[in-house]
């Protein structure tokens, strides 16, 4: 029996946990950060909450006798991915990063690519009037000073009562989102610009396709590089890596 810790919070992580649960000889624990109030619960053993940095994660790996670590967190969860890389090195266990490919710009897209959210906010000044903001509730304060712009803000959970929020309205919803619904939202609210992280995957791509159809601008926030190490882009390849470790 080998023990694998899956750092989760994505659809890929939930699918991986469900498929690992059917494999004899592997015991998987999925860890969720606990930032979403009602997370989708994966199959198998579950842990919710932070670890307390690299030292805390390394201690957990030792305590739980974890043999393998799979980081299947969100592509923009850079801190936990860095901590995972350092902790796996500290305890000398193999680590795999499961990260879906970023979206690629295609003909008809009107992307303005930036490297961080502050750059996205800077671009919006004097360039946009009605913005569809889809970056999550924890980064709303980056746009709160833009008082001349109206924002439609979509997130899974509502912002905290004392959070700094830009002018506009908040809608709470969880993907996947259908193309026709995204098109309706953009037209109904007279959106001229979308701000999105380049998360990749299918669950939230419909807004990008709808923007292309409607000729809208998309301020696309690029990812930071993932930590060096073994990396795959889909659940099938992650399972192959896991089975190779099991039988290797």
C-alpha cells in the first residue's frame, strides 16, 4: 500500500481522486485549502485547511507517511505549489504537478495580455466602462479604486462583509458555464471588457468564446511559471505516473 497526498481544489483533482479510489494498493488523501465555503467534496479521505508553510507541509508528509505528492491545485495557486515543491524535496518524496494547459489565443480574440492583476487594473483606466470581472473574491480590492467603471463580478462565494469591492454587482455561481448563458450575460449587462485569469480548461472557457463572438476585449492575466519538476497536463497522464510509481 502506498499513500498519496493530492493537493486539490480543481475539477482535475476531484476526477483524479475518484479514479485513484478504484485502484487497489493506493490510499489517497485529498487536501483542500478551505477558502471555498461549500467546496465540491472529492471521493476518498479528505483534509481541509492550510499546512502552515513549507515546514508544516513537510511535517504532515512525514507524520502521515506520505509516499507521493500530486499538486493538482489551481494554476494561480502559486504559493502552495511552491511550498509543495520545497516540502517534497525536504522529505525526499516524488512530486508531480498536474496543471491543465493555458488557453491559447485564436483568430478573432481581442486579448490584452498582462502578467498580474495590478497591470490588468491599470489597463482598465480610461479603457473600459463596463467590465465582467472573473478573478475570484480574494482579489477584488485590486480593482476597488476604479470608481468610474461598473463591474459585474462573478465568484463562487460572496466577498467578506468588510471587503473592498469595486462599484457594480456580485453574482455567485460555479462553472461549468454554457456558451449561450455567457453570451446572454455579456449582452444583458452591456459588457465591453472581460478580465480573466488564464486558468485553462473547459469549465470557464465559454466567456472567452462569447467575447470572441461579440468582439469584446479580454484582459488576460498570464500565469507565473510552475516550480521545476515533473509535470502533466491531464488526469490520464497523472494516473500513468502514479501507476508507474506503484509498480516501479
